[in-house]
C-alpha cells in the first residue's frame, strides 16, 4: 500500500463509504479504486485527485495532503544511478534487495535521515 492509498482508504472509511459507493461517486470501477488504494496502479493523475476532493468534500489542507502524498506514492520506483558514485549505486541496489527485511523502526530512522537532507 502506498501513502496515498492508505490516506484514501482512511478518508473513505471515516466517511462510512464502501469501496463500491466511492468508486461510483468517482465514476471509476471498484476494482480500479481498490488498485489505487493498494498501490497496484500507477499514481493517479491530478484529475482523479480533483474528483476525490469533490466526492469527499475535502478542505484545502486535505486536498493538498493528497497531492503531496501522490508525489511520494510511486508503487514501482526506478533509480537511475548513472553518473553517481559506486557507493550510491550500492545503496540503491541494497535498498532494492533488502527493503522487505526492514521493520517499521528502521524505516522510520532511514526516512528521518533522508528527509533531513
């Protein structure tokens, strides 16, 4: 699940909407909305987020949060380390191989370090 998918689900559930009802309100299939929530689809376009904003009657801050979360919610990430140092390439490759082994505590530590750059 992506950060955007988790937030969409939380917003939907907090409003007591089923997947099918929200999908109908957005004019998409329940399968598509489920795939977005689970991070199995590419990041939705801004038009989709505008539909979500209208469907859920989001205020400006909530709408901006969805836009920001969309920016960091690519379910499939490709890192191009061409032109970077061998250490940068090693880091990218190790992250790709070992990310599933990291627990939430270690992920939080790495996120904090990277956000502080």
